[in-house]
C-alpha cells in the first residue's frame, strides 16, 4: 500500500457534556482523505491534557507541524476545550450545529454516532475554506 503524504490535517471534535470524540484526518491535497487516528476523551482538564499528548504523538508520527481544529457549538460543553486550544495558539473553528448537519448531509453521511460525526467534521475542516484571522473562528 502506498504511503500518503499529508499536506493538510484537520482535527474534529464531537463534544458532549461528559466526553468528546476526536478524529485526526489528513488530506494529500488531491481529494484523498484518511483517518489518522480517532479516540474518546473526558470533557475535563485531565481529558484535555490527554488529548493534547495524543494529538502531538500522532502529528509527530506523520511529521505534521500544523493542524486546524473544528468543533460544533454544543450549548456550553465545547467552550472550555475551545478556549484551552485557543490559549495554546491552535487554529480553532467553531461551527453552528445546522452548518455541521448540512455539510454531513451533503457528504451523504446519515449515520448518527459520535465517531462518524467526528470523521465528518474532520472532512469538513479539510474541504471548507475558513478565514482565520485571530485563530478563533465562530460561524
């Protein structure tokens, strides 16, 4: 199997009150998308720390230095993680639920599980163009 060289990486987060599902997806710039890693974490400070280590390990494994983070606005449950990432100078995109739903529908993604939603959101960050001024983007 031919190794894919990733030119763009998106990290999507499907967040609930107790936990969040993360998906790291890469693209070769030629419309080839591949899930690099996927995992669930607790939605608290300890989970954020474990998530950060997990992301760095996976990015380093593929010699990736930069990625964009995308999450759906879920009440207030996404806020602590969004600010934690922003304070670490990561590019953070927060989309409204109707935007995420419309994108997933346009991709033909009908199943509704946290893992599948995270994969769909990861693809969204790779195919959509977001203007990132001060790195925190709200739609």
